[in-house]
């Protein structure tokens, strides 16, 4: 089987679909556990597990001012809850989970795009 990389096709944020620029490089964290080993004085080690939230970094989406996309994204960031996220890749594979926008929501007027990161709850699962 051949691995397929490439563009993110689209991302759904609380039910609204957004196109993603073809050159966007979005990093995905499924969520789960981060492992570390801590040594003991007798040479043995302990396994330390820390919960990791699912997330997406480097998200870039098309923003259409006529559609009110900037305001929609800011309204999502203002919510006091997590909401549905579905990201679809060039391979046709989609991942779904619950997240919110983290950090600053930055909109570029010249490129008609918005950039942001996301963190969530639980895990992102392949659909």
C-alpha cells in the first residue's frame, strides 16, 4: 500500500465547511498518551504517562467576508465549549473529534485566509 500525502481537502468546523489552501501544512495530534521513563536508584525505571489533548496546528482556511467567515470563526473561539471538527485529507481519509480554537485567530486580508491552532478533548478518530 502506498502512503498518500498532500493537501488537506477541507475542514468542517461545527458544521461549516472551509476550503484549505493547497500548500497548507497542518500538523495533527490524535490525542492519547505521552510516555516518559524515569529511572530509579536501583537501575529500574518507572513509566510515566501524561494525557495529551488532540489538536491541529498550522490550520489555514479560506475566509469569505461575504459569508461572514471571520465572524463565524471568532464566535466559535468565544464559545465556552468544544465543538465538532472534521478534517479531510487528499487521500480521502477523514478524522473527527471535538476541539476549539486556541491562541490568536489571525486573518490575512491579502490572502483571504485565517490561521489558527486547535486543541480538543478525547481523541481524533479516523472515519
